[in-house]
């Protein structure tokens, strides 16, 4: 881990003036403070002050009064992790570090998602290697409102050419921050993109996902465009997900890999039990991985986003997909993909939820049943019931109820963070329910 002195020297060598110290709150919004680079030594040791109420904000910028930290009293410290220091290729003389939230006595703050993951990983029996696979739309503002950047089709060569200069700049900016390209292609929707960086161990994948979104947005803005990460930004176009790929390692051994398997989908018994845990806790996990009201407009049958608690080999309608492994490196590429997640999720929450649920599956040897090699919505209700396949909660409220009742995820998050998260998200749901939608306005009648 870089020392305080190493960060100071890098700030001087790169002529850094401003350093962003960032955290991501329970509403999924990345926030923080900007500090002068010549004060960075003090910030690394004592942190930057932050009002506790900031952790009670919704994504709609409303502090939740009935959250335990929603009042006007109280302060914590943002203490940056020097291991996350990087200069910003899109911000002149700027740099960034991701931070943990600490109490004034120096202990981790119980309401902080990042330090929650730090502590969880310290006790987790394996090394988790993961990658967030983001989809987003490139959009432009016109006199008629927001429109997609182009009309290219899925995987279309025209779309690759249309975005070449922009994507190249994004790839360069990501690489400058230590994120290497895994793959890129135009996605299903016109103007929709999938740009993926390579997997990373531990907390690094979650950290990089935050920096990834900030980088993509900044580079798009340089070109007069918006990078839109909402799960459903356009009514009649495909939604955008953020599929999460995970494997578990014990030293040099991938415990999800079955060396005796003859199939390219050969997963171990440990992997099957991990999947069983995810499926059993799936409804509660959704509250953390699909945490916005609009998330549930994406999670619909026949949308390739997943809508049922099942798993299968390259089944894109399943909650958990087993991608085919590389023929030349099967152990290095055997993994699971969790599909019911989008970019509004706090990545620290998402990893804790999936790892805790999966570990519960391993500990209890939960059987996920046979892999489903069909669209689950094509089965009858009786067939799904026989296989233990359930439809997801269809609203954020339903998922929050499942999370409140889930003792495994409650323990993994810790009671304070579990309770405050529920308060923030329920307030958001109540805001939605008290609003009038465009549909309601369009379909009102006035008999008088």
C-alpha cells in the first residue's frame, strides 16, 4: 500500500492541485470533499470532516429524517485509502482517492458501506475476484429532449465506428487509472454501450466500478454527450444492467472450478452451493442490487435482464448465469454471473450481499436444483413451483420487505447499516408513491 509520503511525492511530481476524497452513500450516489494537494498529509492521517446526515440522503437529494443519522447533530471523518490514489486524466491537475468513514475516535463508522465491505472481506474465507459489467447509453440533448447518440444495432460494426474516437479516449483514461479493457461493443439498444474492464480481487473491483462510471461520464461530456447509467432511461428501449461476475479463490485454486468436468460449464459443488445461497436470498439481495424504483421496470420477463430466481448455463433469463469457460484457461475463467443488478447499486453493498448469501449457501450446502436450460417464463406456474423458481419482487418495496426479513444479510451489513439503508430506500419509495406519473396525468378524466 502506498505510504502517505508516496502520495505526497506523487502529488508534487504530477503537479496536482486538487484531490477529490470520495465515498458512495446508501443512496448509491458518489459524494465527497475536494482538498488542496498541499494539505493531503493531514487529510490522510486525520481525514476530512463530514456531517453524519450526508449518509441519510436519498438519490433525490433529500435527507431522511427518521434515519438514525438523519438529524443535524454529529460528524465523522472521511479518511482516504492511499492505495486508491490516482491522477485524473480528465481533470487538469486533479487526483482522487476513495475513502472510508470513521468515527472521531478512529473506529470505522458502522453506517459506512465501504468499511463494511473491508471488514467483511477480512473474515471471508476466500479471495473474491469480481468484475462489474456495465451497460450505459450515450445520449445527446436536442430540441425534442434527450435522444440516443445513434441508431446503430446490437454488436453492429457501424456503432463501433461511430463511437471509435470516444471509446478510445475512454479506454485510455481508464488505463491511466489502472483499469484495463476486457471488451467493448455496442449493446442491444441504439446508442447503448457495453464497456468492461478486467476483473480485480477484493475491494478493488468495487472501487474501480466507481471510478469507471465517473470516467465514462467525464469523457462523454467532453464530446458534448451524456453517459446515462440509469436502468431504464428510455421508455421503449432496452434497459441497462451491470452484471456482476464472481469467482472465489483459495490461494492459486479457483474453488468454483471442477477439474474433472468435461463440459465448458463445469462448476464445482462449492459453486453450486454458492448459487443456492444466492437464489435463496435472491429477493432480499435485489433490494441492494436493484435499489431504485425504476430498476423493476428493467427486471421483466423476456428482457434478457432476468426476472426469476433460477440459474442456468448461458441462460440470459436466469438470475445466475454460468458463462462458458475458456478452452485454454478453464480454471481462470470459470465464474458465475449475477444478472439482477444495475448501475444504481452501491457496489460495496452488492458485493457484501452476494458474498454473504453465497457463503450461507456453502455453509448450509444449499442445492440450487438442476440448471434451467429454458426461459423460465415459458414454464407453467406448476413447473416453476416444482423447481422452486420464484418471480422477483416486482417493486422496490417488495424487495425492501425481503431485505428487512433476511437475517443473513442483516448480519453481513450490520444492524446500523441495514436499518439506515432500509430507511433511506423506503423514503425514496414513499416519494415515488406520493408523486403523479405522466401516465396518470394522460389518463385522467374530469366528468365535471
